[in-house]
C-alpha cells in the first residue's frame, strides 16, 4: 500500500489518512486524560450561571414531560430555590467561599433534577399542588 491508497477520499470527501490521524489523536487525548488526575473545571461566575440555567431547563423539561410525584416536585423546587439564593449571595458578596457554596447548591439542584422518578404511593396519588376547591361566598 502506497501513499496514494491512504489519500483516497472516503464517502464524506475527507481523506482516509486524515480521518485516521484524527481518530488516533482523539484516542491519545483520552489516554492522556486517563493518566492525569482527571479533568478539573475551574468554577467561575460564568460557569456557575451557565450550569444553573442548564439545570433549570432540565427541571422544566422533566416537569413538563414526566408525571413526577409531589415530593419529588417539591424537592426540585426547593433545591432550585436554594441554588438561586446561593447565587444571589455570591452576587452580593463575591468571594471564593460563596462561589464554592453556590457551586455546591447548583450541583445539588442538578442531582435533584436527575433523580430517577419515584413511583407514587397510593396515599399521594392525588395532586397536592392544586389549590383547594373554592367554597361559595368565600373571597370571590
């Protein structure tokens, strides 16, 4: 096999040699990550906000597409509120400590969103999130 066979074009139009080289570099890159102590992402205000926004979208998606039990909905809402309050605390007092605390709260929020759906218990099969029925003559 000569150089010409390596430079044959694949269906995508990209030379086979270059596709192979990219594959080898990707494998070496992954091997390098395995040999190091792992990937460490430095928490910044931008990554904190980005992660919160992504988690918020994930929570909305789950609540719109799945029939979650009320306790799980409450947990998602509570962890969302705690994450937002921690972000606001960081905004008011931007220190490494408040940034780290906010990051942990966002991680808790992501964990609550990713928690598998728990089956409804028979006692909680009715929705407790709906307002109580109105009684005639009461605050119209």
